[in-house]
């Protein structure tokens, strides 16, 4: 009953504040103390007792009262940070002040006129201070800086968020919180800290609430539109916390990274322990990972930045140079192998957690913040190249690959997880740009994760090919713009694949069969690039890894008609028209001015609506390249994202003999693949560039699509074309045409506007560049031999033919080996803004207890609520 009365008193105070027409004096402590007294004891009560409508009414009708409320709450935190808060009553005041600010801040951010409030001087300060000139720096400190300083201090406050040292316990009076060395109070052992403090559920809960407020402070980004201009000015909250102004920057960063990477949700492995005991560490780890990905995304460079941190001279790593962001600087300078081992083991343990299988259903705790972990892994690889190289030289990289492929396969038909698909593919594209990744894929795949893919016996490379084939043939049609990236990954690793299984070899041939049908090739100006990708995969394997790939060679021989039909592809106008007409009206060009339509792939699943009662959020448009896609994170969008592999990659050329032996060079080509090749960096020649444009894309018209926001990055030449090839006039016209979904599997047609139609000249321009010479020479040599053996010995069993091919050789018979082209991930402004939007979309939907940003006017992405039917 007492608890109900307490909540009633708190509610009365809220009503009094929102209904008062006159400003309440800041000195009326009896009134203001009602908001942080022990009348409420948890954050859900604060959110329930302060409705959104009343916060907005307070903001509009009594702005001075809202300003005073924020000022008084910050004042309580500043006082606690200066004097400490060891008593339970003091801690309750701090927690209630934190909860109140967490509730109010989003409504301040959603009003553009209020966003500068926290960065102005304290309310009424100038009028009340006579000695302002004596202490100009201290007295004119913006409210935001006071708040961030207080939160940083409180995150290392003894007996509140950290365990007090023995020295402090022995002293009659605890140390001054302002004078303690927070590096001695790092929350967990790991990077740069060897002592593991005792765990305390109460300390974890207090840390979690403070970090939630910190994340809320950073969320001003959510209330800016998804255009580059709106994000050109750095987020002041993140800038200040990650600057040298924050004396706790290093211990805070170290605490966050160590807490995440040291977390083990399974613990000692007792079945159903997560149902018996409350895990106070998981909420802390989740919000810590979110703080990390948000702060590491903020990489504003400063040419005038000091080359020292905390008085220590730093060596410029040459990767990103110095930035104002100390979190990025600290991360980029981690270099000890034991630290890399700790980070990688921690991340792979958490990423593989959802894949754990036990005999007792539901007996193991499963985490749900894998999207934050994937983004965190991406940021670590991006900011610390030494970490990326450590990952690649370790077989643990496969412990990153397997969960990514699991999530890609699991999310392929769910339109609400398109964002998860993109981050997974981007990570694999980044890894595939390094030779060691391809070599590691030859390790046998023995982990049996329950997935709806064909049963196979083979390597991790087979696993990757099979999952990619599944995505293309049965994925959501909104994933079509990713297929360039999927095939690029296979191309990048193909020169190092020693032995593909029969299952994966058939999958690759099936993709070529689907991509090379005339109606598909003629229906879009860029669909033929997919054929180039697949042919490049075959050529790489034949030239550099012929020995051991008898399964693929046999499959090529068995499906040789596909290559002959491709070589004899008709180029006359009548055949082009017939191929398109035969497919039906859905492949014909759409009338001028109508929306560009995308035909669903054969076998593709239609969009899946969100479950009743859940949130459906769409991420707004981001410029990327010339193909369009829809991106979301647990989200389903209405606005379009545009990506293409050309704008995200640059090529590295590996000359023959520089680390990878060709088939013509001897039978030891497979072994030689372990030597490091010397790569010649060669950026792809830029293609035509669209002029700067403004506006946000509209999914309802192709005309609006062409009004894509901000200028587009330079487009690179089709990766399948020779590096020195100059695009023809027909290709240039084709590339300037709106490109819709670039690929499909066994039947994706896309319609384009009447501005573009395939012509004989256009078909001939790329047909003559098809890299069929190596495959045709292989067929010319091996097909007669295989046919002769079958006739002479009366063979009907393919195992005998495979045995013959295993001992065959093409030494001296193939054309001169071509250079290996490795296409590396290359960031651009479009992908940077996409990552930021995706990240905040995930954070928005993950924070439902309490629902911090629910029902606020976010602009970075669109949120739609699905009502119960």
C-alpha cells in the first residue's frame, strides 16, 4: 500500500508541474525534491507516471519549468559526482534523476528549437552571478558538459558503480571522487587491465542505468533527417565525451570493451541457469556494445589535433590519422596479441551463442544482441588493421564466418531483417579482400548447425557457396542488389579454393545457368555482369586450383551446353525481342513515367509482414550507387537504399606466379597457394558520375528515385570488364539508365524504363569480352577423353569419371594464366550514413525496457506501428 501511495505522490508532483501556469522557482526545493525522492524505485514507474503528452505540453506551455527540471536534475548528479554517493538514499536520488533525464531528453531532441538548450549556459546563471568574470570557464559551462562530466565521474564512483578499494574501506572518510584514479577501477579484466573485480548485481544495474542515459544523450542523431548535410556537423555529445575533456575516457573505453568481450552467457553450463537466476550482466553488456558502436562511428578528423593523449606521445598509425575521438584512437592503437586474442575470443563466443545446440531444449541462455556485435566487429576491423590481420591469420576467422552465414540464411526471406543481411555481407566482403581468408576456407566444415540447406561433406568454402546460392534462389526480392556483393566474395576467394564438393559445384553451375538465359541477359543493362562474375570464378579455379577440383570440372563437362549456348548467344534484334517477349509482359519495359517495377524471382518469398503488436521501422534513403535496395534492422522500410559493388570496391591485381601457381605451372599449384602473393593495387577506372541532387527518394515513382539525396559517389567500371577496357557509347547510355535489381536466380526479371532497350551493338559489346577461352579449351581437351573412357570401359558411374579427372592434367594446354583481381571493400559517404542509420534503428528497437524513444518524432528512419488485428 505504501508503494502505491508513493507512486501517487510522484504522479501528483508531475501533474502539478505540467498544470502550473506560472514558473516554479528553482529555489523551491520542497517541490523539486518530489521528483528524485524515494517515491519511485524503478525506471518503468518513471516512464509510466510521466506520459509523453504531458512532457510535450510542458515543453510547449511551460518551457521555463521544463528547463528548471532539467537543470535541477543535472545539479543533483553534479553534486553526487563531487561528494560521492555511498548512502542508499543518495544513490536513489541519483538514479531517479538519471531516469527522469532519460525520459525527458528525447522530447527535447525532437524539437529543433530545444536542441541547443543543453549547450547554452545554465538557466538564470548570468543574472545570479556577480563574480562571473573571476571564474569564466567554470561558471559558463554548458549544461550538457556538466551532465557528461557528472555521468563519467559517477561511472567510477566507489560503492555505487565500482567496488571501493581496500584502502578506501580502511579509511574513515572515503577518497574524494574527484581525486581518485579511475584507471584502478576498470570494470573487468581484459585489455590493459589484469584484475577482475568481484561482480555485483547492484553495481551492474547502476552502471546500466547511467549508460542508458548516456546513450539517450547521444541519440540526438535520431532526430536529424537521413541526408548527408544534416550529419555534417559532429554530434556534440559524443565529441565531448570522447575528447580529452573527459578525464575518464581511457578507463571508460577499456571498461566497455572488456565487459563486452569477457561476458559468457553460458557460464558454468548448468542447464536452465538463466531461468533460475537473474543475469544482471547481460543488460550491461548490451548497452555497453551500443555505446561502443555509436562512439566509434563518430570519427571526425581534426588536422590540428594534438599528437598526445594524457601527456603520452603517440605514433600516427597512418590508417586514419589522429581524430578528436579518443575512443577511436585507443582502439586503433591496441596491438598486443593477448589483447587481440581476448577481443576475438569474446566476440566469437557471443556470436556463436545462438548456434549452441544441447540435448535439453531451451536449456542454454541465448543472447539477442548479435547485430550490435557484428557492427562492433566491423568497427574494430575498420579502425585497427592490425586486428583485422590478426583475425585473418587465425583460424578463429571461421568462428566469425559460421554465425554470419547462419544469420544470413535465417534472415534471407524476412524483409524486417534486410539490414542484418547487409552488415553480414559487408563483413564478408571486407574479409574476402584478404588472401588469408580464402586460404582459411579450405578447412573442413564439421560444425553441424541446424539450417535448411542441403547436406554436404566439404569445407567452409562449400558452406559459403551453398548459403549464398540459397540466398539468391529463395531470398527476399529486396536482397537483389546484394547479389553483386555475394558473387564478388566468391570471386575473391576462388583462386584459393582447393577442393569444392559436388553439391557446391552444382550450385555454382545452377547460378550460371540462371544468369545466362537470354531473356535475363537482355532485360537489364547490367545483368550480364553476373555472368562475368561466375565465369571468373570458374577461370580462377581452373587456372590456379585445377588439382583437387575434379567435382567442379566434372560438373562443367556435364553442363557444357550452358557454355556453348552462351558462346553462341544471338545478337540480332529479332532474337533479342523474341527472348523478351517469350518471357511475357512482366519482362517488357514499363511505360514511360511509370514506376520502375521489380519482378520477383522464381522461388523468392514475398515480403513478410511484421507480427501484430510489433514495431515496423524503415530506414530512409542513403546515396550509395546505381542499384537500389531496401535496408532495415529488425525493420521493414518504405524508403530505398542504393548500393552497388562497384562503388564499394577497388581492385588489387595479383600477377600469375606471385604466390598462386597456375595449373599450367605444375602439379603443386595447391601447395603454392600458401605463399603470400605480391599485390599491385590498381583502382578501377571511374565511370560516369551523376550530378549532385537533393531530396529524399520516394518508393512510388522512378522519377523521384532519380532525385536521390546528396551527390552520388563515383561509379567504377564494371568489375567484369578488362581494366583497360573503355566503355562503349551504348554501355555509357546503359549505365546512366536507372538500374533496378541487378540479379536474380532461376528467374528474376527486372523491368526498366523505355529510355533503354537492348540493341545488337550493346549485346555484341560485352559478348565479345566473355572470358570463355579457358573453359572452352578445357572442354575441348577433356570432353573427348571422358567420352572415350565411357565408351571403352562402358562406364555409367560418375565416381570412375571423377577418379580419371583427379589424375588428369592440363599442364601446357590452357591459355596463359590471367591476373587475379581481388576487389577490396572501399567505404564511401553512402555506406557511412547507412551504417549510422542501421545502427540507430537497431538501438531504437532493442531498447524497449524502458521504451526510451518510443512514440517520439525520430527522423533518421521511419517507424510504423502495426496494430493488433
